[in-house]
C-alpha cells in the first residue's frame, strides 16, 4: 500500500529498522486459497449494492490510521493521513518517534510528487513507480483508493470473494491478495467502511488500521 515508506539508502531506512514492529497476523500466505462458497441473502445483496452506490457518489473522503509493512526481514510502521478529492490525493506519512513526515500527492490522471525522502522531491507520471524508485517498495497505488473503502475497483480484472453480508472478504487483483479483517459499523448517513485490511504479494505484507473516517466537502 503506499503509503509505507522505507528509504533503504538514507535515514528513513535507519528509522524504520530502529522502530520496526509488525502488527500480528502478517504471516499469511500470499498464494490464492481455495474459495469457500458463501450464501448471501437477497437483503444483504441489496444493502451492499446501496453501499457501493454511496461510495461512487461520495468521491471526497479522508481517513487517519496506522500502517505496518514487512518485506522479507525488513519492516516498520507509520501513521497515515489520507485525503482524496475525486482523482486527486494527498497522503501524509509520519513517524512519531523521529517527528519526520513525508507527503505523496498527485492525481490518478496526472503526475505524482513525493516530498521528504532523503530531503529531496521526486516527481513521476506513476505514483507506484515514484515510490518504488525512492523506497524499494512495490505498492499498488492505483488500486488503493478503491481498496481502502471496500469498493469494487474501476480497474476491473479482479476476483472478489464475499462475506455473509455481501461485502468483499478477499480480493485478488494485480498479483495482490487483499483481506478485509474488520469493519466500522454504519452510522447516520454513512455505510459500513473498512477498519482493518491486509494486503500481500510474495514476501510483501502490508496491514492498515483505520482509526477514523471522514467525508470531505467538495
């Protein structure tokens, strides 16, 4: 997910190794498991369709949370503040112990800008590539805006397994396996939203815990 920075060449890498601690449960296999059929009743299907419609009609949102990442023996954690305005995004990653922060901003239809890694600014056409060149991590930035809200991805081409409530439970897309581990209950004017998700591909493990969701005014 992207949002997890690790500068293997400069101080950020040192920081992540110094404070590295991984949330439990990140050792699941990245391979696809045999699916178990789940019966979803008609009412749950209607509720989930209404949730998907709501997500599509509310493209401006933000969340505050924590992310842990591991690739091989390396790992670390950061706090995440994500603001999404339609196709545009601004993601602030902060390390409380070192008081350092990094900002990734851009648009799914335009260039991405990464500030703070190694004290320089990096710009590129594809956010995932910008992150990889700066940190060595492969993070599916193009899929994350949909994944973090439990929304059916506009990119398509994925395999989605549902839970008994008709919500996504496992998603296989772009070589990644995504698991939805916990959800916030619905509230006035807002449907259920993911509280905890885990993504894996090969030796990479990413876990995100959302502490708070907010809707942004256009």
